[in-house]
C-alpha cells in the first residue's frame, strides 16, 4: 500500500522535533502486499481513542500474516510519553490486549479506552515508556480475526515491533510485552515465536502476563460442561473460539451447535464482548452445543492446534500473575505452569505472582507495581 507523506512541522510533540501527517492511498484489491513487518501507514490517532497520559498517539497499519499464512494488513496504535526521549530512545512496552471481540468494530485502536486501561497505561506512560498496541490481524482490517490463534496473535505483535523500526520516532531497541487475559496468551505466543521469527523485532527482553489461560485444550472442554461455573463472559469466549474453529475449517463446528448456538456464534463474528454477553441472557457455554461433553468430535485437538505455542523456546524472562478470585480464567494450574516453564527454559527467570482476592480484571491493576519494577529491570 503506497504511503503519501506531507510534512508539517510542530504537530507531534515538544519531545519530537518532526511530525508527520500521513494520508493513505487506496490499494487495488489485487495489489501485492509487501513483506511482513513493513509499515503501510501512520496517522495521528483520534484523541477519543488515546490515553490521557500520552503526549501524542498514532494509528498504524502494517503487514503481517493471517490465519491461513497469507500476507495481510494489521492495525494498531502507538502512544508516546511526555518529555524528551532518553538517549537511545523511549523504551517500548507492547500492550497485548484482552478479549474485545472478533469483529472489526472491536479493534481497540478505534475505540475509547476503558477506565481500567487508562489507569494502568497512564502510569506506564508517566514512567517514560512508549506503548505500542497492536489490534491483532483481522481486527479492523480485512478478514476475520482468528481468536486465540497463537500464530496470528504472536506475529501481529512481532511484526508491529518490526514495523516501528522503520519510523523516525526515537524508540529504544529493547521491548517488553505486557498482556492480560487473551493478551497474556498473545504475549506468550509472540515470545514463543521470537527466537525463530523475531528478525527486525530484535530486542525482546521480557513478558509480563496476567490472567493467562495455561492449557486451553484442557480448560475449554471443562468450560462447556453443564456443571461448569464462572463469569457471564464465558459464553462469549466460547462463541469466539467456536467461530474461529469454524473459520479455519468450515463445517467442523456448525453441525454440532444447538439452534441457539448457531444464531449466537453467527452474532459472535460481529458483536463485541459486552453486547454479545447481553444477548446471551445469562446462558452458559453448554447451551451453544448439542453435546456439552463433546462440543465437536475433535474439539480438544483443534483447540490445541489453534492456541499452542512453543513452551521451550523462550529467550527472555517471564512474569506471570493471577488473581485468586479469577472466575473468567480460573488459575487452577498457573503455579504448576510456571514451574513447568522454568524447567523447560533454564536460561531465563520465570516468576509467578499471586494477587489474593483479585478477580480477572482486578489482578491486572494489582500487578502494576510489579510490572513497573519488571520494566525497570528489563528496559532501563
């Protein structure tokens, strides 16, 4: 996609001596997409979609790969802190967002930020870190987002960092991925891919993840059982997983859905989390399928293939946090998972942090002091 740049001095921030306004040329449908990790476009972000603590925010479009391994466009945002950049550039925090939905309207870079995220990232920005926030390929760009797809989420992060290397913005060569919930899985996926596919995104020095679903192929079948408990969000999570499996292999899911499930999974392709939960009317995940004990004939194997990342190839330290009152992603195996990762990756340090009494979202906010300490160790 061609980029037409018109320079206008004084637009970015007092900390950045140059500023740009970028306009996008509409690429023909048959145009060849450039190599992955390339910046396709950058523009000033709508102020309604940024963080109060950012001195300037940009919407970005870059190249990555989709769930079929084909080159594709992805979007995201870059938020800069106030003040002058330190020598070597602002250290970079890559924010891997949690479940928002799988439709284009759910792309976090094109929506107002939640109060929780404002509280968290204003602190990150105030400590002098730039924040890069990929949407994940298919959210806000052509194609359906493949929910919890380890390759899509991981490469969306890695390629976003590589694309930022092409900008004149003063960013450090070091970065840390911070993820919550689905974003914890995305950050871990990126770290698992990094050794093999990091390339121009060199400089990953750590991952801080909260609310991590440690073994989706085990926990998701349990979530579909009639006896399962948990938050009202779980029926939406279940529908997003089912929609992604059906997208990857048409006919592998739909024949096994209930009548309600067929309607609800179709809605899931377009509706964001809160609205989709409202439409569920308090129903549980088991109502989506004909056989709650066997959502599809190959459900566990398909989930493992969708979500799996290399667990023995991490090259940077990991900090995994969880709330003891989390009913969205129950942390029944988090401590054991941390031990397993440490045993499989002797060259790094794996730390598991417990936040007593905190739920899924509360653990994220509670982790902020630990995350800031982790960033100070791994980025300064």
